[in-house]
C-alpha cells in the first residue's frame, strides 16, 4: 500500500483529508456513540437499533466479526478491526447506515458472505465500519415465472435448496461452494459447473435493488441501465449496497452425471492435460470438466516417497452416463472414462458432490453457513488463450514440485461463453479464452513467517506462468480478489491507481465503469482498496 517515493507534504495533507469526509477521524468510542445516535434520529425503532450495533466492547463483537471470515490470515490480533459492526434487519436500516457512515466520515465495508480471498470486504488500514448483510437471507422462488428474488446475504447453498424445494428440474448457474454469499458472487460475475451451458450468474440477473450514496433504494428502472449494467460484474460495493437480485432460473435434467478421474505424472497425466486443453473448451456445452493440478507425495514399491503432480478431472454432465462415456471415448480417449466411475444423480445432489460434502450430509447441509473449514489461504487468477505445449507443462510441473504447495485449477470456457459479447456485462473474459486458471495455496501454520512463505510460493508460480497466459493486459477475475495486482489508496492518484487493477479485471469495460461510478458516487464514498475509481477532478 506504500508508494516507493514519499508524497510531498501538501499531498499528504490532501490525502488524509480525502480519506474522511470529516476533519477529525472519530475514535472507537465516539464513532459508536455518534453512529448510534444518528441511526436513532432516522428511525422509530430505537430499541431495536441498539441491539444491532456492536462496539468492540460488546461481548458478541469478536464472534460476529470472525463468523464469516473465511481466511484465517485475517483473523489475528494484528488484523485491523472495524470501529463497529452493524447488522441491519430491514432495508430502511441499510439506508440509514449509509447516511450515518457518510455523516461521520468513515469507510463503509459491505460484507455479504465473507468469501473474500484478500479480505477487502472486512479489513482496512483506515477507520471503517462493517455493514454485515448476514440477516438478508430471504430467497423467494416463483417457479411459474421461473424467477427468484435473492437477498444479498443469502448463500448459494440456500439459493439451490430453495429452488429444489419448489422444482426438481430447475437450478441456477452459480458457484460450487454453497457457503459463498450472493451479494459478492453475483456482483462480481459468478460462475460454476454450468458455465459452458448457461454462462455466468450475471447473465440471468433481470432486476436488482441497491442503496445508493444518497440513501435511496433503487431498482432497475429507477437506477437506469448504466448502473444496472455496472453491478452485474463490476462489483456492487463500488456503487452502493446491494439489497437483492432478481434472477431467471434455468432448467436442468432430472438426471445428471458427475465423475472424477485422478492421474499422476507417472500415469500419463501430462498427455491427459495436453488432450484436456484440446477437448474441454470445445466439447458439448452440457459438459464442464474442471482440471485440478496439485503437487503431492506418493509411495510405490520401488520408491517409498516421491514428489509428483496429480491431475484430477472433475466433471458435471447435464445428461446420462451412457451418452457421456460414448462421447468421451471419441473425444478424450486418454482419460479412459468408464461407466462404473460415473455417478448419475439429481442436480441438487450434484451440488453436494461438487462441494465435497461427502460426509453423509443431507441436503440440509446446503443451509449451513458454517459447513466450511477455515484455513489461511491466498488466490490468484489468469486466463489462457492458446494451449500450453507439452514441454511448457513439464516445465510448470517442475516449478510446482519445487515450490511444493501451490495448486492450479483450470476452468474451461467455450459453449455459452463464446456467444455473449465482452461488453454485455462488465465481465469481459468471454470468447477468446480457452480456460481460466485459479492459483491456490492454503496452510494451517500461524504467524508472519508462514504467511510470507506460502504467499511467496504462489507469487513465484504466478511469475513463472507469465509466458503462458494472457497479455496486454494480463487479465484477472474480480471474484478471485487479488490485491497483488494493484490497490487504490483513495488519494490524489485515485484514478491512476484504479486503472492498474481495473484494466486487468475489466479490460475495455473499465472506462465505462469509471463513468458510471463518477455519475452515481462523485465523491467516491463507496471506496475500497480495489473499487472502481472516479474520473480525475478537472480542478
């Protein structure tokens, strides 16, 4: 977050003034009292308001803060903590929170689920308040019209479960982790294992409700098409507080097929990955074959312990096993898929399977926001436009084995992703990409030394991958939040700072997002470390 050269004294003063709308940053004690009094002036339910504002001295403060922190490296004594946490129960309380946070001049962080890999929604280096949307979990399903109204604090698991309650042949194309919050997932793009058949989650958003900087509740009609476009892939927290999304449902077959096939380098994994690149982005759009690549240690009769790479093809096919096996015998013979490996099931059961809920959990597990193991982690992303050669893959395996802990996930594109233009939503990474890469590393060790080690590993692999991925810009996916690619200090260089990461996340759509941001929030109240910046002031 620091510049390489110190700012001139005058610039420092301007920066400090710009971080806050007030001349004096409130202390924790004064922030709580001032914010609470402001809320009470705006409501008749004063007793209720007192019960949903949590100061650090409140006995529930720490548990509430940690409840949805999905990355243990942001759950330490040294992690910056909010001045207070506000957990609204009603839409008008969200309106009041925006007005009051603005009046006392503190940053407002909006948290809907907590699956924020770099903690942008709940950590800050400047004084901040968390607006926690946890209580906004309603999912209203209208099967007759094939739509659902989903509040921002609902989890994807809740969405899937509520749809299944009403219909066995409907679903929604979104992430495979059920504990992800809807607000962040949909506003950043959203994808899952029906990506190639149905595209992104935002492609099915037909309306939304948002609280803007003036405290107004706007829907699609009142916000206008520019803002509605922006919050379907451009990140909602740059523009206001998302209350809910109205989405179109999609139809799923009564029976789907899943499988997982694992191979190590000694079992011809490299040739399998070469062929996967030729098949996965181009095969039947009903088939999504994710590729997991992980350094592992294996034992054999000859060698007790040997480091290698395990390649796992994990798939969902929106159809039956017989058709799938016949298809892949022709298109992907190296995989050697057999029918006995395949599992036919209902679509809702495939949600559990993909989430690795293999502990005998019932479908009720989809409603459990805590069904998730929290470790320290770091994620990064890339896009691949041309297949990586066999020699290139061998070089990558060597680097992964040397590092020892960083895995890769290849997510194939094609299908529906080739049919939607790059500017239809802010998410620009459509046709032209064979697959997206997620880099991931997780660790249980605690402390700065461990963090430095594991984060250093993932950054090193990311650097090694430069020759194989997209260029000018080297693109990234907003929902795999990565502050390594640039941050915004909210100062004099607001626009230039934002452009560094904005071009990577949004490519040519970045400038349109900036124009929308400048129109809807000209003073840049809804700022975070990777928010959309406003246009530079002519002054």
